[in-house]
C-alpha cells in the first residue's frame, strides 16, 4: 500500500468546518458596537477626548480602587458564586430581600440571561426602534422576533409598547428610563401606569442604567412582589466601573430564582465584587460624580448653542445634540461625527431615524469638552460643505 493511501482524506465533512446550529449560522457576524480602541487603531493614535461610550471619565471611588487593590492577592480564588455580601448590601439599600436581587456581568449580561429564560425561536419581543442595541443582539441570539415601535417625540412610547405586547402576545417588553440614546425620561406616574397594563404573563424589563442621574420623580417605587417588572441597574455609569462588568436586577423572587438555572455562577470575579461593594458604600463619591455630570451637561449645551445646534434635555450622563431635522436620514449628523472622530474626539450617534439627526456626547472633564468645543466648528463646516 502506498503512502498516499494512508493520508487523511480532505473530504467534504472535513472541509465543512464547525456544525453551527441553523440559528447561529444565519446570525450576522457582528456585535452591536465598534469600540473606540478599534477606531484609535484606524486613526493611528489615541483619542484626545473619549466621550462617546457613556463611561464615567471621572473614574471610580478611591474606596473602590483601594478595595480592589486589597483583593488582588486573592485572585487565585474564584469569586463567591452567590455574591452574598454584594446582594445583601444592595437588598438593604433598596428595601428588598436578597432573594429579589441577582448580580451579573453588567446589564448586558443580565439581558442575555433574561432573554434565555423567556425567548426561543419565533418568540415576539417588544422594544423601541432605535433603543439600546445590545438587547436586540440577545433577542436575535435566541431566535426571538423583534417587534419594534417608534419613539414619540424623542421619548420611548409606553402606550405603544404595551399595545404591541398585547397584540403580539409577547412575554418580554424592554424600555429604558432614562433612555439611551436620547437621554429623555418619563415620570414615575407614567411608568406605574405602564406597569399596571403589562399583559398577563409578560415581563417589562425596565433598564435603569442611568437612574443615579435622573430626577427622583423619574423612578417609580420598587415593588419586589410585582411579577410584571424587573428593574436593572449598573455599576458602569455613575459608579465608574464599566471595565469590571457588574450590574444587578431587582425583581420578583420567582423570576430572580430562575436566573440561577442558567447564569454563569463565576461570571463576576472576586475583584469585581470587592470593587462594587466598596463603590456602593461611597455616597460622597457618587455625589461628586453627579455634580460633575450636571456641570458637563450644561457645558455641552453651551457648546451646542454656540455652534447653532440644540441640546436635548437629558437625565443621563450624556447629551443628545440635535444637528438639524433636514439631514438626509442622518447623513449630516454622521458627517459631523466623522469629522469629530478624525479630529480626535470620540462620540457616537443613534442609528434609527429620526433620532439620527443627533450626535450623542458623554459627560466629560473640562479638558475633554474643550477638545469637543475646539473640534466641532471645523467638523460642522466640513459637513455643511459636503452637504
């Protein structure tokens, strides 16, 4: 027998590659966001101002930094899979039981687990057209059918969301308050009325990532006995720990208990738990960050007005800046964004009309906003000349 007879055959089975599920095979090879690091590599230099991802450039609490440094020698150990201390502290803060709290890898991770619990192929899921895209990413990943309703006057539309859920028989509804990407918000009475009309057996996922920046009247009381709503919060925004990935959900004990069936038990590491616990206890730092964000929102509005643009009212740590309604479905705003990025200022924009007339600018330090103020006139002039 020749040597060739012993050689492995490069037949069709070997050439086909991994046998993805039909669902995975038809999903796009994409994630919701292009990171600023990718853009910096394309530019060949770091951004002068990183004010596009709604991170807190004001940083984490010094107490959180110290707690994480103290935890570093124990990195050889896994983190507590029950996250006992953090759940106890969060429960006490919100006046609920620890059985009403689940901690996960940021709100993004928790949205993935919630989707896994409630969505299978063909399941209708209701959201707003243009709302936070990571939610859509998870729904698609489990084969759900996204039912999107338009915004109403730059606000999410609670009435339309509930009506669509009732018509479609959707088990899951998503809404952010304050909203991303527009920064707008509804008051507590509106949200309570919405919760009261959630169809039987459905769950409203109320994403409150920006709750710490919102006025008190925007946040309805938390009722852990109500199975119709699950509230999501994060340490990535006001607490300045976006790089750690820690978030939590507050909800009915039965739904929270179901998370344990499918979640990653070691998804939040030991250092992350220590940092989040210390950050949660530092109210003075939170007040400092809130004051910085309030000042930055006012400065962004001033810069916008000085350039003939309009800043939308915001209850988040960013401001949507209206570049004008007649901008060809967002082409003008995209040109302004590209001009800013080319000049070393990282910002983002919504991706569905009519919100695409805006760019979205995160709260920054004075130097960050100085860079934005310096780059914006030239970016606008360039975009207007191209238009």
